[in-house]
C-alpha cells in the first residue's frame, strides 16, 4: 500500500513531511517497521501475544484506571 501526499497550496516541504509522518503513524507503519527491525523467535512472539491478551482481559475486567489521589 502506498501513501501519497499531494502538496496543498502554499505548503512547505516540512509541513508535507509532518503530514506524511502522521499518516504513517496512523496506519501503524512505524510500529510495524520497529517490530520487524530485528528477528523475533516464534516462541517470543507467542509469549508477547499471550502477555498482550492477559493485559487486555485485565483492562476489560477492571475497567479504565482512575486517578486515586485527591
């Protein structure tokens, strides 16, 4: 999938780069690139997925965290 950015009227290159980076973040490309930067063993991948699932279940069970300091 290609992300294309068209220049808006009077937009500088820096502004276009900022928009491009935001789109990449939104699509999850930067996370994916960082995750695939190094080889991850299948057992580590399963372990990470299991931890993620446990955390998700805990969040669903206890609801959102609230600030207890008043």
